[in-house]
C-alpha cells in the first residue's frame, strides 16, 4: 500500500530539535480529526495544562511522571 500523504517521523531526530533545559512543545501534525505533538518536560517541572475537549494520549519515553485526572493521581 502506497500513500503519498503519509508522514513518517523519526523520534531521535525530533528529540534532537528540542532544548533539553526547557519545556518544549512541538506540534507535528494537525488535521480536522487528529493532532500529534511532542512535549518535552524537564525533570522536576510541572505541566499545568487544563482539560481539553479533545482526547489525549501521553507516552512517557524516559523517566517517570505523575498524572492527575479528575482528582485521581497516577504514577506513570
């Protein structure tokens, strides 16, 4: 199956574009039905986003995180 509209991302290349000393957000893709972003949060930082209308998927690629959803806290 060949589709010229496909986008392929290489994680090491994307990570090399982020500043390791600062919180960084890089949107990679936005369509009417899907968005994809890379979000780097340095150790000890707090991510203070509020709830969104869209569903979200978080993948912790390195280290640990705590996620609070509707008052319940999860160790990730």
